[in-house]
């Protein structure tokens, strides 16, 4: 037996250091002994026998047995009589004699649910990418100093066809990409598209980690989607779930009759509240499987970033356990999951070694420090972290009636105490608008006008706040209904004035963000932010400065979280001169009351807010207003 199996590849897989193990395991078309066929390789150390079964042999395992390659549990066979795109599974016989049928953990294609078999590779020629210009540009890309504004989308419920069927990847390329580009986003973040059996898991409970879900087409169709994104100047971020997997019989659970991908100790493996199993992060073959999977998406599909789901659940041995559940502790007596810590550091080290410009984002709800610090400095090695604290504080604050917001002013300002401890993304994500949490608009207090004004204010404050940005689909429409996760977005809403104005606002806000270096160049540098006044609790206002690399890029941000208009409001400014309003969320075209300032504001040389100069302005209700100093040449031209 040889089947073109490299001893070095086999060794590295078992050492946990084969970072392209998807080229070794799974089903691959090869040429061996002058014959073309499919080589099947699977890891099943506890099996007494393994066979490939499918329509081609009437699902009879006696026809196509695999041979054991080594004592560590690799099995392989080379078959020449199987057509392309054929359903198959592994028939695995446990030492006890029990028979189980399993999908291929490394399969690149799967049947359309509810069918669960893997598919042999098709006979199409390799996909020809056309994103060379994007890839060259990405080599010089600095995400820390660039605008990053992400549109988070669930492909199955963004939009559906009139008959209720799903759009394909190629159809979504025609529909979704121009929409997102027109709205002014820089990236699309796609909720998991690895094969998953249950639609309402949204892709977060996976059976086929290497298999692009067949719901929307084939792997090459998804490559086409990503390719088109790149040609239109949009990056693609993919949600990825290395923390746990679902228990469906055809998946990874007890793959060879014993716990294999999961921990044998149920106290470590069971995610009780989610009904899932935790990967065994200490097992070398599992490390090869997971790290290779991240590399697979980045290399084979040209993905630009990975958002790692539920990092907090990985790092704690007793995550989400109730008092009645038996807890487990590490060798030091704590509940830090030391193997998960080591795995994440290893993952990030390898990914950045292969893909230096990648975005590795941690969805982490813990207060663990150094999440975005390099591993050589003791960090986890991500380069961005979702700021869940900001999201929770801001949504809680915004839900309060403006009359009472002054009693909760700390929720508005607390994030500035830690904004430079990590490289943050500010998310308003899918998790906050589903399962009874209500839509963003429906969280806002007041009458209809105030609800829309509050939502515009929230979005404006997010754009002005240091950190990269993310908004879940539908937020741009001002949906009253929360995400229904079975139906498409409420597209009809744009026929109504308030919702159409909200759509217009989000688009202009996004484009304004990209046009202002002060809002992104120094996001992660203390020089990029300075308070003017964080203490006006009685009027529920804040004022601050955002600064770019050039002094001329400086912006003055004033936010009013009450429905009152404040006239002759004094705002300290860092230098004397003439200031003008360049953005106002209360503009009539956005559905506001049009308390805008068309006048130029000359500074007074009286001290205010610890500055030697100030301007007097009117602050619009429930709004963000942004001012910029006019350069002398412009003043002279206009005079």
C-alpha cells in the first residue's frame, strides 16, 4: 500500500503540525499506478474495520474496505470505479461490533440537507481566480489604520426568491455585493457556511467543517462569490466555530465508536446549555484538523478574515455550568482551560505566519486581558476583539427613557476607560436582535420619531467612537421586527418614509466614516481620542475629539442623548479658528427635525472645558453633530 501517501505528511498529522491536512485526509482524485481514481483517508484509531459505502456499492461495506495505515489509526483505500459527485460515507465497525455510518470529516462537499452523505469531488477544472489586484493590495493593507466597517449577514435570510427558495452563491454575488458596496461597507461578514444539519443553528453547530454548505451551491460557486467581492473592493470575513460541534449521528461525535474529536471526560466535553461537544484541544490530530480548517478557508477560498466564535466558552473549563453540574479544574486548581489557551495561541501563530494581513477576530465576552496582544508578549494572538462590553452597555443605556439617562451616564462613558487595552470592533450583531431581544429600533424608547432619532444617534455614536464597526443586516432598514431567522428581511419597509430615511442615513453615515481619517486612522492609538466633556450628566451630552494623523483631520463630536435642543451650547475647542458642522444626524433628509447649523462658528478666546477657546453652537435633539475646523485657505476663498 502506498496510494501516494507521504510518510512525512502522516507524521506531521499525528504531531498536530500538519496545517494542510485537508490535502492528506478526505477524498481526493489522484493518479496511482497509472490509474485515476479516488483516494479515501480517514482517522479512526478505535475502529476494527472501515469501509467506504455509497450508491456505487449499494451501501455494502464489504465491497470497499480501507486498509489500516498505522497504529495511530489512519485508514486508506484507492478506488477507480466511483463517479464524481457521488454520495458516500464511512462504515465504521467498532471493536464491540457496532456499526455506524459517518460523513467524512474532511469532505469538501456534502449532500443538500436533510440528506447527510459526503460527496466525492466533481470533475470541474480548478477555479480560476480573478482577484490578483485585490491580493496584491492586501499585502500592503494595514487594518489598524484603515476604515473597517462590516455588514454581518446570514445568507439564507437576507433575501429570498419570490417562491421562498434560497438564492445561490452566484445569485447572491449579483444581489448582495452591489447592495453592500452601495451602502458604503468595507467588508461582508458571513455567518458560518460549513455544512450544518439544522437551519436554525445558523451554522454554529457543524457537521462538515471543510464542506461549503450545499444550501446555496457548490464550493466553486462560493469561490465565485468571494472573487466578485474582491473585484468590487469588499473584504470577506467568515464566522468560524472551533469551540464545539453538534451531536448528530453522522457527524464527529464518537466518530469511531469512542470519543475522538471530543474529550472523553463528559465534564470537559459537554456544553450542556448548547447541546454540543467541546473539541479535545490537547489531541494533536484535532489540532491538525482545526488549524488546517482555518488555513483551508483562507487559502482555498481567499477569505480575508476569520471571526472566531465563542472564545470565552473555549477558555473556561466550567463555562455556563450551573451549580448542579460537576465542575472540573486544571492542574493548578483553576478553571482556565489550559489546552484551549495553548491551542488558540498556536492557531494564531500559524495563521499569521501563512497570512500576515489576515483579520483574526475574537468574539470574546470575557474580561481576559491581552486577547489582541502577540503571543510572544503573553497574549492570545488575535488582532481584533469584539467589544461585547460596549455593546451591552450601550444597548442598556439606549433603552432607558432619556429622562432617566442621566442616572446611567457611566454606561455611556465607561468604554473609554479601556478602549486602548485591545484592538476593538464595535458590534451590533445578530445575537442582540433575536430570541425575544427585539430589534435595535424596537429597543429604543419614545414615540416613533424618537425611536428613529435614538437609533440614528446610536449608529452615529458608534461611528465616532474609537474602534472598527459592525452592523447586522436589517439594521439599515430600521426593522421593527427582530431577526426572524426563517424569513427574509422586511424589504417592504423602504416604501415608508421613516425607514427609507434610515436607509439613507446609514448609507451616508458609512460613506462619511470612510471619508474622515480621524474616525479610523488612530483607532488604537491614545492620540486618536481626547475628551472635551464626559461629565455633563444633567443634560446627557458628551463631547470629544477624534484625531487622524494630520492635524487638519481633527473632528469635534457632540452627542445629545435627550430630546431637548440646547441653544448657545459652549464647547471647548483645542485651537482658535472657524468651525463648521459637517455632519448632523438630525438632518431632515434623515428623518430628523432639521436642527442643523449652516453658520460658521468663530471661536472665543475664553477658557472652557480645559481648553483656551470655545465655540457656541445649538445641539440637535437625540442626535450626533460633527464639527471641523475650516482651514484658512478655504475661508479666504469664500470671502
